[in-house]
């Protein structure tokens, strides 16, 4: 290669190299940011249970212990469907037969118990126990109307007028001459325990009945802790 051609080659090569170095590099494609996932909506809180009380006139089929000679007519009685808390913390409904004359007071008392979440084991028409007070108590059943005498007498009980209600008989036994009725209520004769379902002096559940106008049998000499009544 001649000197002139070598010089020409070097000039061309240098120019090509400079052009290559001064060229603007192509921009790298930018990646689009991933959209943020939308937050899941918070679940709506479950509505709080509400107290319910529905009543209708009773018929002879609703009060099988009623018969001619009972101290009130069947037309004076009503059947109540009432909601209450259970010992498991659920809400269920039960059936109670009472005198229509004490409906307002009874509704007030049971509404207050519901607000307190006071547990009631069972509210079943005593007809399911063939009118047996002993069987109803043994089942820890809360009951109202029952056309019967006061135990061991020939005097009508206020239950026969539909003006008395027994609440949680096991947790609130009738203590007659030192014996608990029902027998399994013996575990609750000590009224300082304040266990669930008990009605104790100074307690809000007992006060609910007193505020509604009921008399409490727990103050009798033979204390009947389950018993509430409103006399005529």
C-alpha cells in the first residue's frame, strides 16, 4: 500500500469511529408500572339480634291444664312468642302463656333481660310437660300459666291466674325447708355465686323484674328464687 493510500484509509477509519462514538444511543423501552390491586371491601358487620315479642289470644289447645273451674277464663290468657339468649350465647325463641293483664310488664322484663344478654335455658309451654311443674323445673324450663294449686295446699297458685312466671328453675330453685326443688338446683342454693342464669339480690336481671312491677319469691321464708308474680 502506498503512503498516500494508507493516509486516506486512516482518515476514513477515524471519521467512521468518531461518527460511531457521537451517535445518540437508543433509549431502552421503559416498563409500565403494574397497577396496584384494589383493596378488598371490608365485610359488613352482622346486625345485632333484636328482641322480639309477639302475642295472640290463647285457646284451649294452648293451655291444656285449663279446664272448667280454673280461676280465670281461657279468654283472659295469651300466648307469647319471645326471643331470649341461651347459655351458649345464641338467640332463640320460646313460647309462654300468661294473663293478658300482665303482658306489658312481662314484655318490659324480658326485653331488659335480652338487653342484658341474660341466658335462659328454655321457654317452652308447660303443656309439653303435661302440666307437670316438677318435670318443667327439672328441665330448667321457664314457664307461666299452669292451672294448679300451690304445692301441698288447696289454694290456687298465681300460675293458675296466669300472673306468675318461673325463670331458670335449676339456677333459681325453690328451697322448701332446706330442700331444693328441683333437686339439681341444690348446686345453686348458695346465692353468693352469681353464676350465669341466676337471679340474685342486687343483680341487674332481678332488678329488671322488680322495675317492671313483679314481686320476687326469693324473699319468702321458703325462698322461691325462680318465682315472679303480679297479683290482681
